[in-house]
C-alpha cells in the first residue's frame, strides 16, 4: 500500500522575531538548535525508511520559513529541490516541497521564490480569524492579513493549509467556529486544529499563573475542537492533524505545564464528533432503534475510546443499543418496527 509522507525538517523559531504568548518552538519541536549542514543528511535518513511506491514532500516546519535570512531560505529550498528533481532510486518519490510560515511573511516576492523552487504547499499559522483573539495572543497581525495571505497563495496555485488554535486568550467556541467558516469561505484546502497547550517560559504560562488566562481542560478542548472539525468536514476541507505531534518534551510536565495535551487528541476529537452525529441520527428515528450499522473502517471511532461513545448512547437510548460493523458508506439505523435500514 502506498503512502504520502512529509519529511519534516524543524527550524525552531528561525525567521520569527515576534514571540506570541503561547509560543516556545524549542519545546514544541524538541529542537534546541538548527544546523543547515545536516539538512541533506536528515532528508536521506527519512527517505531510507520509505518505499518506492510512496510519495513524499520535504517539509520545513517549526519557524517562519519565509521570514528567515533570504540566503539561507534559498539554500534550504535548493537542497529540497535537488531531491524533487533527482529522486533517490528505490525510495519514495519526492513530489514537492512544503513550508510553514506566518501570514505577514507572505509577499509577491516570496511567492515568486517559492514558485521558482517548486514549493507546492504552504501552511499558514493563522490560529484565529478574530482580531480580538489575535491581539490578546500578541500575534502581531490581524485577520485581514491572514485572509490576504491565503488569497495570494491560492491565486498563485499553492495548496494552502490553515493552522488554527482552540482555547486561545479571548477565544470562544463561537469565535473558533467562525474562524473555521471563514477559512472554508476563503477556500483553503486543508487545516490543522491545535488545542492550546501552555508551555513553560511563555507569556501564556505567566498569564495562567497570574489568573488572567484559564487553559481548557481536556473535555472542553475535545468538545470545542469537534465543533471546528465538523465545520471543516461539512465544507470538504481535509483536517490533516488535530493536536500537537507527540514528543518527549510534550510528555514532560515541566515543559508542557497545562492545557489539553493528550497523545491521541485527534482520535478523541473525531470520536466526539461521531458521537454527536450518531446522537442526532438516533434522535431523528421514527421508532425505537436497537442496532446502528457503522462502516467497518469507522467502528472503532464510533464506539469511542474505552467504549465511551457506546456507553453514552446506551444510557440515553437504551442498554440494548448496538453498534455493528457493516459494508456501508455511512451510519444506518435498523428500526425494528419497519425492518429496514434508513
């Protein structure tokens, strides 16, 4: 089976003179420094774990890539381009380059450079499309800047991934939903959803200690993330990640001091959204239901971690309720009285 992979190269906080209240890139990425002389070796090592039928993008993550020293940016793009133009034999086909950056570091000049080196995907750290939230988070740009950057990149033919955050200072479930709706309206093709984690040695940590910021607990973070996921899914926007990637640093309470930081956050959020959809489906039934047929590939997420979804549904709709795997495209009710699937 073929896979599409990212070959991640982390450049912690390079190119970003601005520090947002939540940011500690060295903790998030687990990287304390960056040596450009090791990039080619990192790429080769990552590709050695792939197979010929796989595809891959070389991805510069962590810092604001388009804000780093121009000569270094071009050098790094050139290294990645070598693998695109001359893919190693027997390894994944390197089909493009992906970069992560801030919306205020997008310009016509930057776009020309990215195009020249074959960059296909740009991930924008938008976080929110609410000016109040952006100001409270000390992002250094407004929502109009984020929209402008998205449209410039889309017009130039890039795939745009909108990175969003849940539980930032001043945010509400409604503002987070509006952010997702705005990104869908703009036309981003994919998104990431990051519940806010409070890291040590950040302004957000100090705000929490002073009592001016309250981090979300896991239940709230899951519920609010599920609402945002629902918006993206309804608009056909692929959510490629929910929650930070696991690392040793993120499991260290001295580093990640508060907030929703579960290693299976994506599973929890997707399962919560599935529960909400099943609950809505069951509430709309015309007769008592004991069996819900679930697409086989979705049975695990439908039942939920530690059978949480099934237990909640049985509590509301009867202990005899069953979720049964079946070869179908979407959940279907088996209503006993009518003896057919709806």
